[in-house]
C-alpha cells in the first residue's frame, strides 16, 4: 500500500501549519530525508524531509493552504512497490425518456452532458500570500480578503498590523452628506456623549501566535522563579582594542566579529567555574539538574516578537565559529526560518539591546534556566584609575537569578567572574584556540 505521510507534531503547542512552498512535485522520485516541503507555523518556518525513499503520488495540500497536524500531507509509493491499478469510476447513464420535439435536432452528446455553469467571480485562484496561520485567522475574523493586502514583513509577509491597518482603512467612517441644521431642542443636554468617539479610543488585538507564547512563558517565569537582579559595570577598553585587532582577520574569513562572541566565551568560562548557574530545577522530582553541556541562548528581536535561538555546545566552538553561528541564527530568526531544534535545549541566556541598551535593565529569566545576562550600551565615562580620572569604555551588565537556587553572594561572584574575563580578555585566549 502507498505510504500516507501525515503532518507531524512540529513543535510544542503547534496544531497547524501553512504550506509555504513545495520542494517536490507529483511524480518526483525522492530519497529519504530529502527536503520535501516548507511549513510555516506561528513560531517558525521549518523544512520537513521525506520520511522514506519513493515516488510522490499525490500532494494533498496547495501552497498557501493551512493544514492540521495529523492530516495526510503527501502519499508516497515506496521504491520497489507496485503501483495499484487506479479505480475506474462507473457513471450510470440517466434514465432514458422520450425526447421532446424541440430537442430532435440536438446531438446525443449535447443532451447527455450538462453544460458547465458560468465561472463564479470568486472561483479564480487567489494570489499566493505569505502570512502565518494566526494572521490569516485574524483576517477572517475582521472580514478582510488577505490577498488584497500588501505585506510589509520580511519577504513581503503580511503581518497582523497590515491586516488591522487594511481593516481600519476599509471601515473608516465616510463624511455624511450635508443636511439642514436641525433646530436645537431646549431639552437637549449641552454636552452629549458620542458613541463613535468612545469606540475609536480603544483597539482590541487578539493575543495569539508568538506574542501569546511569549506572554505565557514570561508569566510562567515570573510566577515560578524567585527573581533577583545584580548590576555591575565592566571596563571594556581592553576588549575593544583586542576586537579591533582581530576584526581584519575575521573579515578575511568572511566573519563579522562583534562583542557578543567574547561575551559568550566569558559566560561559558564562568559557568564552568560555577556549574550551579548552568542548571535547572526539576520540580516534579524535587531535583537540581546540573548541565554538563553549554548551550547559550541569544535573545533576538524579530517582527513577530522576541525569540531565543541557541548556540549548541558553545564551549566546543572557537570565537569565529560562535560569531558565524550568531550571524546564522539571527538571520534565520529575522526571516522566520529558524529551525525548531535551534530554539530548544538552552542552558543559559544572554540578552542584548545593543545601542538601545540604556543604563541597565532587569531581564526575566528564560525559564527553566536559573540565570540570564543582560548587556547594555558601551559608553565613554570618567572613572578613577590609580587615583587619576581617566576616560574608559564602560558597559553595565545586569544578571537576573532564580533565588530558589542561587543565593545573592553566588550571583555576585558569578558576575565578577564574567567581568574579570571581559576586562582581561587575554584570559580567554585558551578558550579561543
């Protein structure tokens, strides 16, 4: 029998996906694990490979169509399997009756086959639109034809904001035609409330997709972990000089070297010295789980919300390899094409606002991890060195910890270790080779 491949469970909480692009067509011969289709969920766009080698007999969904998890996605005839004979449909002829005199000149073919109905204006295939299932559902709820909307997201994707803007423009009240001014009634109040003004002062946005997942995750973190935050400053002057020396060498290898790879390396070095920070709490079993691997999450802003791609085994990667991985993950996240496997398994998270970093913030722990590092803008500030006021490049760092496991002095000592590596980057040299 041909193999029916069903849309698999492609992520926690994902119940449906949109077919973005078929990478195969009916009649193609595919090998096992060959990329077969791109599916977009509310979280990411993933490539689904062929589960086995064979011939594509039928694609059960069109590009742009939303399918449920568990639905038959494609039918594959395995190699070496005999293709069954197609069933022949038997169409019974309609009962014979005496022809009317006016139909005597009409051919039997014309009388046996009903004329097709005229095409409906809505039967024309809609232009393929790139949008998440959540955005399409919002369009349906607002009564909007999503094919008429010009997307402003990455790759022309239609965003929730595009849908709402289109709906608002469509439903905006038109100015009423001029009419004779009514005679004012003496009983009318001087200031009558306007229902239209009240309606336009509010906007209700459905909480769904990535934003809903972020809300749930942040709520779980704040109501489960006992947060406390420690703030300190780092003199980045030496690291800035080292980076400037290394940038040309990195560029020769096609790598953009930012400060983040150094911070990842410093974090890993500190985590190795204080493994209790690279842990989680198994509440069901009442156990502390110490991780012997170092998967560093990098919080990344996208049009759909904040997501955290993970650098796997950061302790085994060189500085340039970490830089390349950061660039790859950030690009995939912004384009909505990050793999689900790249979003899982983190043990410690770094969040950076870059030039918008401000003075400092109190980041929320990426639960079930027990610590998160926030890095901020580097600014030239007057500081005292050897009883002299000098100008140095200073950056504030803020670390939030789960106080159920991490005591205040432990968090402070951990922060000091990260600072020591950043202020004396030569200490990281052994980590870089």
